[in-house]
């Protein structure tokens, strides 16, 4: 994996430092009259119960879309990605949790991200942004994107990058509303010009079932 000084510095940050930068308080916050508790966790600190809960939410939200896609259904590979040593999580719990049961309560939303360097740019790659169905439209997704932006800006990342399936219409609409655009690294970026070129040589343009989006951090 290609790295840089900025990425290495960001990867050395503790969960407490990331939470401070993202302005995540120890106390619950209220969104649309509902109370939520946010926590930052490094993947190596997750318990087996934590991992099971995160996987359960991801599978509930994504399996039906991922299984028939070009990514396919590969649980072992996906879990390796989700729980990589450099993966960072912002976990969201419903209500005010007491310290003694915080470890066992399942998160109702989360973002998983890594600091990385791609195509000569230092970026924050959002691998996952998952919200449990009963809590959608509560503003959690928007808050998680805002937290990622604060984290990325602090460590001088140039943008937030993510991959989204074209079949995930709701997610694509949400990302458009929160300032994401098709990234130059997306396989069909500039597809209009590609279509013209393919017409000239009689070939069909290659089709993809996903796109890469990014949000520039100024």
C-alpha cells in the first residue's frame, strides 16, 4: 500500500484524538428529537461481538445489492477489509447508554474509513456508511459525512472518496445532496467522450455497475 507522511501521521492518531477533531462529545446528541451516542473505535479494538454486530448491519443493508453485482458475495474478503488494522469506525448507538452495557449494545449506524493515498492524493476513503432501516431519515448519514469531513480536513486529506453501486439509488441521491460528485478515478468518468470514441471504432463502451464518488475538502 502506498502511503505518505500525512497518511502515516493520521494513522497514528488515537481514537480519542479523532473523536476530539470530529467534535464528538462523550454525551448523547439529539437529532430530530432522538438521542444518539457517537463513539470512535479503531478496528483492532473491536470485540468479536462488536464485529458480529457491524457485520449483521452491513449484511442486512447490502447483501441483496452486492450479491448480484460485479463485486459478488465474498464474506471472508469483505470482513478482512472491514476489520483491517487501519480501519477506523464512527459508531452510533441509540439513546443514552450506560458504560456497563455500551460494549454489548449493537450500533444502529456507523461509518468505516481509512486514511490512504491514491493517484498522488492523500484521501479519507469511506468504505462504509450504514444506517439501520428504522433510523434512516433521522439525519445520521449527514452527520457522519460532516464528521468525516472534519477528520479529513484536520489531517490535510484532499477529499473523501467512496464507491457506490449504481443500483443503490437512495445512497447515490444522498451522496449527491451532501456534496459528492463522480470522481476522476471512476471508471466511467467522462463517459460521454468515451461513447463518442467507441462509436468511431465500432466498439461498445465498457459498462460498470458502480461508480466512485468524491467530496473535495477545502
